[in-house]
C-alpha cells in the first residue's frame, strides 16, 4: 500500500507563488510511489508565526494526528519554521503520530537510515541552541544585576498609584482603560492595583 503523502506549502508574501514547491514535491512523490492525498497551504504568512497563526499547518497536523497522513512533504526546512527547535518540535509531533517527513532542499527523508541520522543530529543541535539561549539570558541577568539595574516590572510612583486607587474608588468609576489613559500607565498596571485592592477587602 503506497504511503499517503501531504504537501505543506508556504510563502511569506501574497505576491509569491507556491507553484514551484508543488511541482517539485509532486515529482518526488510520483518517483517514490507516494500517493498525494492532501495539500495544505499558508500563503502570505511568515515562518516566524506560530501554529495558531498558520491555519494550513494547524490543519495538516490535525490530519496527521487523525492518522490520515503517512508522509509530510515540504520544499524546505524554513517552510516549517525559522528555528531548529521549531523543526525538532514539529518532527517529534508527527513522529509521535506515526508519520514521516520529507524536506526537498535538505534531502531529508526520515524513512531512510540517513534521514533518521540527520534527525538525531537536528535534535542534538536544537538542544545546543536551547542551552546557548538559556546561557545568554542568565548572563544578561547577571550583568544587569552587577550594573545595579532593577529587574522585572518597573514600579510606578507612589503618587501615581495613589491617584489610580482614588480613581478606582470613585462611585461611578470609569473603565480600567480610561483610568490607565488618565494616569499615563498601562491597563495591566491598573488591573494589578485593582486586584490588590479587592484582595485587601
């Protein structure tokens, strides 16, 4: 029984076309005897967007989880995401559902021994990338503390907080957004003060 393949096509701007991606993937599927059962597309959507902002990607992953697809095919790694961690997370999700991945530009096919080895290397480098990010964050925090910088949410002046509290206590008090605008602070700040006042009652 031939593998049921699905294409995932994506371009970042609406004036680009996915036709070349589609043709290249179709040629590979025909050559390998894979049956193309579905095509998912996100046109004019950046690869930096998450799954919730990419309906084509979301629909494809749902189809994979339902067992409707055996092989996900994409033109290139950057069609799926912009980071190694994105790719590894994506692969782990489809592999957990029993599906494989083919990436045309990188010649990655996880049904082959070479593809499986490349997948393992991706996992190693993704972990390295993640650790590097954590190290940079920790180093930045340590440097900021050494320079005497205050970390976390900046505090507002006592006078401003008192004025916000007075506004919140008004009999016919305005909405939180209006209070925030009146005092030149964010809505989150007003919400925090309001919550603290309610908790103290």
